[in-house]
C-alpha cells in the first residue's frame, strides 16, 4: 500500500534493520480514511479480522488441513494473531509498500504464484488498505509474519509509523516458529476507548459473529471469549419446531423483537443464505428497515435498506453473501446488476411466503394482515396471484364498518367507491341508512384494489361514487310540504348559490342530520380555478380559462324529517332566512370534515353572529330549532 524510497526497489537481504519512507503524505491519507471513507474508528478491528480471515483462506487453499484460528489479545497493546499464509520479505515490500497493491489481486506475486488463484473469490478485502486503517487509532503498527507458502523464508518484522516512516528487518526463526501473522498496535490516547477489553469483545462479536474460522478474544487476565458461532439457519436442528425456536431466539438477540414469523432466504446462485424476520408491529412504508449483510461471514453493514424491494418494509433481514459487491469503505452495498437481481429474488421469496400462508396458516395470515395490511395492499396492486389470494382477507372502511370486501360484497352486489376520505365521510351516514354500499377509497391503494374486485368475484359491480347516486336514493318530499317551504327555499338557493351550490329538500335518515352537502373534488377544483381566473388578467387568465370544463354543482340537501329544518322552513323574515340558510350550509360544511376556505369560515362566523343578533333584538321570538317558550 505504500511506495519504498529505495533506488533499486529490491529489499536488503541482510538481517540488519533497514529504514524506508513512504512516498505519500500518510497523515493526510489517514485523515482521509478516518473522516471521509470510514464512518467510525471502530472499523480498525473489522479490517484486522478481515485480513486474518483472508490469510487463513489463502493458506488453506495451499493446505486444506492447515489450522484456521484468530486470536485477539487486549491490554496496553492490542495484537491480532492468525494462522494464515503469512508474508515473506519480498511480499512485505510488495503489499505493505505500494498503495493499492493487494495479495488478493496481484497477477505476478509469489502468493498468487503459489496456486492461490482459486481462493481469490473467497477473500473479503485488501490486506494493504485494511492495515492502513489501523492508523486511524494508532501511531505505530508492527507486523510480524512468517510465510507458509515459502517455508525456507525467514520471518520478518515490519514497523510502520503514521508520520510516513517504516522499518523492515528479518527475525531469527525462534521468534516466529510457526507460519502466520501477528499485528500489534499501540492506541493513541484520543482513541484508547476503542481498544479496551470490553469494547474489543463487543466489536469482535459485532463484526465477526458469523466468521467461519474460530475467533477468540483474550483479556489482560487471561480470560477468553469465543466470538463467533455457526448461524442458526446453517445448523442441524432436531425438529422444525426447534429450528423455529432457534431462529426466533437469534432475532431477539440481534434485533430485540419477537417476530411474527421467520422466512428462509436461500439463493445458491448468489451464494446467499439468511433469514427475513416479520416485524410484530406496524411500520410506516417510508421507514425502510436496515438489514444486516455479512460478506463471507464478516459484517458489512447493519443498515442496508437497498437489499429488499421498497414494499417489503415489514421485515428485517440478516444474510451472509459471497457475491454482492461492497463499496470502497466496505460499509454498504454497491448498486449494480447483481444487487438488483438479488433484490428481486429476495422479494420473490417473501412474496412466496405470503401467498403460501392462506393455505398453510390462515391464523398467521390474519395476524399478519391485521399488522401489515398496508404493505400487502401495496404489493397486491401489481401482483395478480397475490391479489386473488389476499384481497378477500383485507379490511376496508365501508358503510358497514371495517370489513373485508368478500363480506361486504355478499350484502352489496354493487359497490360504490368514494374517491376521497372527505367524500366518504360526507355520505357514509346517509348511504348506510339508505342501504347503499360505499367503500372509502381515499386511503393509499384502496381505490385501485376495490376496482379490481370483479376480477376475482364475478357478478360484483364496482363504480365510483357519484353524488347524484346518493341523491337519487333519498325520498322525495310531499309536494304540498315543498310548496309551503318554497319561500324559504328560494332565499336559501339565492344565499347558498353564491358558493356554487344548489339547495334541495328531501326526506332521509338519520333524522338527526339536518343537512347533507354533496360535493366532489373535481367540482371544488373547478370552482378554485374559476375563482383564480376571475381574479387574474392577461395570459394567466387565458390559461386558466382554457382549462375550464363543466362539472356538477354541489348540493345542499335539507332533511325535511329533521325538527330544525322543519322550523327553519317556516321563517318568513328575509334577514333571518338568509342567516339560517348560511348556518345550515356552514353546519353541513363542518360535517363534511374537509378544510374550510377563508370565505367559508367567514360565512360561519357571519351566520352565528346573525343568529345571536336576531335573538338579542327579538327576545320573544323563537329561534330555529328551539321549543316555544312557556309562561310561568
């Protein structure tokens, strides 16, 4: 990873210590690593473990029976010892003296020449850059190594300093009798926290918990901690129930929740295995879960939302892969064709689990849908098979309450879909009393799914809700009664007409509803456009005018069965009739539960002030909706 200053480029073969300097500003390079490449100084231990694993992999490619252990010792200094392939003096100059050079990818180095080409795919990272990362926490690094590829080569000691100097010397055989490498570093005071015994155990378990070679951390007092173990999805279990319990226990340990279920993820072509855990509580689709990705056993990241499709936000994954490509910092996944293919394949596994629940475990399907119905709706929109399976199970807000479409369609062969929550709330009480079946299509995905119901339930009709449909189901008022109310209705139509709204008189349930405002979003948008056009001039007015199209006016439907309306219809004084009409219109606006415009808020205030003023100036006059006064 560094460049030697020697003129010949060939190391001195004598056992005497030779001094060299890096031909880079190492302090600047370390600053670049610590502040821009790596997210935290803690990655130093990951890099040391990674180098050790790769060294063992290289040695076992030469000798499959070679030992494979990694020992981390803590104390005033930290050492990491592996039983890997080791380095010769020439290797040290190539791999520790040339930036970017790596024993895993050189085409002409002694290591590859020893027959390690087949093992390259099993390497995790780059030895040179990985060792350089240790300068993030230490000013001095010592590497003692003896080669297994060349047993006749002497052991070597490389000592590097963060100020750009390094020394290299050969060692007597007694100082390193066995092949392998020991990396020793003394932490700087400002980063000593990262090499304390407890922190080293924590970091080793965090990064190396799934490594295939034995990793042991030895404390200052000789206490030993075995760091890694075989993941539960690769172990042999005595029964399916025991396996499920082991996977659940692993989820509690890793993610701190008990999953609804565990989904096996196995993609042999991508060298990927792992588990997806179904979250037991609902989450927002915008909250993409972070997944744990291990690269050949080494933790790459525990925040990889890009591993799964966006719709699969209801699971947390832990996987081990051998083919996905890491970024330069090896802390996230590189977005390429392989990752895209793996993401799609994992999405298929989760989808297969979901479609299989209907036949294998309906009770679990119910619990899952109760918790994650939004995710299922998102997926069912684009998946015909899944739509047929889960749509009958999904709950929707209807005029019969929160029920499934299957249940709702049994009593309502024709389903009316409200396009917005506001429209549904306007008509729900009236439609329910009239026996109409209305579904609230204002929530995310709901309208699209309801419109597809006839595909899986032939004979069912689904149409968008039209305010005229509701009006047609309201009973007409007796002609004599409407004639008696003609005077008030004329004033009401004139008063409310300025808001692009008609007034009609009907009989409908419930009696407690004095008025119903039937409106739709298109009509409101058209009124907004017309208002802007009238207030504009020039080009902008012409543009708004060109967008004009005919839309039905809103309707204020007065309930002739309601006592308040009955009394209002008898008002003959014009001023009071105007105020009462505005009050009824304002009350209907409030019952629609949509945001009020400034003019509508002003109307409400004016109506209430008018009623109060009339009551104060006519104390002996009954106001609409009140019982006649009784003399004591």
